[in-house]
């Protein structure tokens, strides 16, 4: 692992696989320093190195959300299952270290860090000898270019952003993936689908998603007119089609309309972007939030009102990491 394999040295600078190997070099350097440090004797040094190593989460996320989906399109689903599970095991070890730090049981940290080092070295070896060579065989140049664009959104472990790939894109204007309108190869037709910031949905899918969300949503446009609400079976507050096209101040009881108008005024002026309340309603605790909506030129485009029954959420304690349908 001290030198890059030949297939990497032949790749252009900035290629996603080249970047992964640059991160490998950083990981090995950090592990060497971290395993040689003493959390009890020099906690500041240890904590700084540990936090740098914890940025490996960005690397895991790029693989899981970028590389693995492209491999799946070419029929290789193994990494999405086996390697993702391995990432989660390493994440658990990082959480163990943080728990020790919080509990001030630093004498246990060294043992866990050594386990992290062993797991990461094993992971990098599998990547070098199996994952990346096979990925380079399967994926096209267009796949790698598209992948690099998405990698930007997640980020890297490196202190500086890698050079652009392909190199000529360095002189082109950056396009946010959410505004990228280029056609991509997808396993479904985009005909009759709505182009979202990221992804495509049919009107039916969009309605179903909004219908089954466990929150009440109401959209009031920039002219204070109600243009939408989601019609779910378990709404917090009743709504009917009669509110569509109605001025929002007439949709609230007189005793609560003044705060609503105050919120709208602040949103329009740009002095505020959010407002929230929580009330007791029919033996339930209701969380009500307002969010100002603005376009990319920062023009006010309306407000979303979101109401949610948080009664059961407030009872949550500890963790539930396994499915419990009993």
C-alpha cells in the first residue's frame, strides 16, 4: 500500500479513483500519527488527529451515494451490500471512541483506535485489489465524469479540493447538480415526469409522497394566496378544497391572524426566514413552523406552513436501531 498500483498512475489527475488514492495516503498518515499518540497524555493532539480521520465519512458517503449506484447500473451490486455494511461497522467504532471521550474513559480509546486502523487498512486493500480495478473495467468515461460532478456535493477528506476532472472543466462555469439539465442514463423514462432539483417524479408520485408525509403542509404564494395543501388521512388541522385561492389571513381564526401577518411581513422584508410555535391541541403537542421560500435571486416566493404532531416523538429515549414490528 506504500505506492500506487500501475492502473492508478495511468489515470488523469483529478479522476475519482485517483482522488480516492490521494485520500488513502492521507488516511495512512493520520493512522500512523493517531496510533502513536496518547489520548491521556496529549488529548488535544489526539482529538485533532481523530477528527481529521473522522472525515473518512465523506469518503464512505461518496462511495455509497456515487460509486455504488453506478456499479449497480452495470449489474455489480456486491459493494452496495457487503462494503456498505463494512462502512457501518467502522462508523460504529468511531461512535465508540466519541462515547469514550464524552465519558472521559480515555484509557479505552487506544484499543478502539487500533481496531479502526486494522479495519481501514483492510478496507483500502479490498478497494485497491478488487473494487477500483473492477469499477474501471465496468464504468465508462461518461460515468466517471458524471460521478465527479456529484462528488463535489459530498466533498472529500482532503484539505484542498482536487483538480477538476476532466481538466477542461476547470475553465467552465460551475453548475450546481440541482440546476444541471443534461440528460442522464436512467432505468426509467422521464416522459411526463416533473424535473425536480434532483430527480424526476410523476404527478402521481409527487401527490403520494406529500399525502403520506406525517406533516401538514400548506403553501402560500408571494401574494398571500393559498395555492396548495397536502391531503393526508391524519391531518393535524382540518383543511378543505375551499381554501385554495383564498387569502391566507382569512384561513386563520381572528385571535391567531396577527402573528401570521407579522410573519409574512418579516419574510417579505427579508428580516426573518423561519418562525415556530408549539401548542397543546386535543391532548397532543403540535409543532408549527413557517419557512420563507426564495428563488436563487433571493426574491420572496411565498411561505410553507408545516404542522406536526410530535407527541410520540417527545417520548423517544435512547436508540432503536433494529426493526420492531412486534
